[in-house]
C-alpha cells in the first residue's frame, strides 16, 4: 500500500488537497478526526487530558473544550509536548487499525497537521506539504472567525517553511485559485502517485531514460537524500550499521545524473536478503541479477542493488557488507572529491563529455578515469588519516 503523509500549516489549504485526493480515489485517514475520537467522553484519553490540564478543559456537557485547550497549549512548547505525549500513542494505534482495513492496492493519505513538528515523515512513502503565503493564510483564518493576532500566533507555533521544505517530497503552493491547486493535484496523482502505487505493488523500479542526462548540481539533492535515508533506516531497523549519501549527487558542485545514490551497510548478505521485503515495502525494488563492486585489487565484491519505485525521484540503493572495502571506498571517493575541486572538475568534464550516451557507453567512458582517480584518492586517504568517521571538512 502506498502511503502519503499530507501536511501544511494552518490555513494553507491542506483540507482542500485532501478532498481532491479523495475524489481521485485516495483513502483519507484524518488525524484531526482520530484526535477527536481518542478524547470522546468516557475514553482514557479524555480522562488523562483532564488530569493533566484540569477540569477547565471540559465543556458543561462533559466534552473536551478544544478551543480552550488550544489556548493553553499553543503558547507553551512544554504544554504542547505534555498534550502530545497523551494523544500521539492513541492516535498512532487508531491509525494503524484504520490502515489495516484498507486493501493492499489502496493509496492511503494520512492528513496530519503536525507531521513535520513530530518528525513522522519517514513513516510514509511520500510527504506532501501544502503551503501558502502567511498573509494569505491569515486572511483565510480571519474569514473563519479567528482574530488576526490569534491566527498569526497559531502560525508561529507551528513548523516554519524551512522545516517543512526539509520534510517535503512534494511542495504544493496554494496561494492561487482553487482551480489551479486542483489541476496541480490532478497532475501529481496522474504522473507520480498512481505510477508509484502500481510500481510498489508490482515490486518494480520506475522506468528510467535510455540515454544519460547529466545535469548541473541541484542544491536540494542532499536534503532529498536525508529523507530517503530516514526511510531506509526505518525499514532496516536494528540491522543498520550505517547508511550514507554517496555518488555524484553527494558532491557539491559536481554535475550528475539526477539519481540519488544511497548506501546501506549491513553485517552480511544473509541479513540483506532477510531485509528484502522490508526495503521493497519502503519503496525500493530489488534489481534482479548479480551486482558487484570492484575491490582495490580487482576482486569482485558482491552486493545487492535496489532502485526506487517512485517515478518522481530516481534512487539507487546499494546494500554492501561491513567486512568488505567497497563501502569505505565509496565514502573515501566522495570525501576526496569534496575536498579537491580540481579533481571534481576533471570528473565533471569526463561525465559531460559522455552526455547523451547509452548507459553502457557512459560507464565505459568514465571507468578509466575513476580507476585512476581511486588510486589518487587512496593515497590521499592514507596521507591525511582519513576515516569514514573523520571525513574532513563538511562540504560547502
């Protein structure tokens, strides 16, 4: 089942997007609805809220005074954390119950206002963030009866744009008309969500171009890698020894194919094979066949290779074993390129010269440069005292 986390600041238009996705065929799980369920009169949740915040949070009929409780917690991070500790475990349990009733081919959209604040993005295949300019949001909220100062206070109490952008696989700007938003959501559904769901169900990679397209570096590649690595770590659990962003997209300033390379290091290939279904559930399809790295003295080093089911974000996930040199070489080569701009630019020239070639030709053309460069990188690593845990300065 493909799962989407849908979020956005108050007044951004998240509910409009949820409604459109529902019309297109998604199953909506609404966190606000669940949050109300778990504090209905007679529930343990309501009893614990009253114990924590006092009888002042109850209305005369015994139901929760949600606006009154909001006034208490929105101005205090400590009070919000106290409330969250009561509600979140109950919301999570109820959510799991609802998701378990959906068919495997469903697209489940979890509509959750505080997804970013609670750092829950790694639990979903995609995080969709709905945004609008603050003035637009305030205008919408005052149209619902909120005082402007209260509206701005609520906006300020939530995650800022930087945090939301870091969490967002998809960013929807809802500063314009509802029609424009609907058109954008329809295109997202048609071009990314439905193909992703079908690929996930079939355990197959998203299609890739036949010809190599090397593009100028994107500032967002590391942020995208961070989100993907969080999902990999969640899927692999305690088996993870380390997980890293490697390859050309991990080197600032280096042109590259728009494919994020990730590395997962495990104890051995038996562990890797036991994790296959979990990695595939997380959206990474194992590629058939035998996959190998070349070791320092030319020996083949077996690995497992996965590719993303998501057509909107090409990914290669290399699963390597801890007692082999391949994972160290990947990090060493990355860090050497980061610290040596002339070598980085030399590599860029080789890559750009193969622009438009088929994959096999591209690999054939750049392999001699890489083999020679690895010798230089290994000499640098020995001379500098480089280790995977002491990589040198952070890339700028």
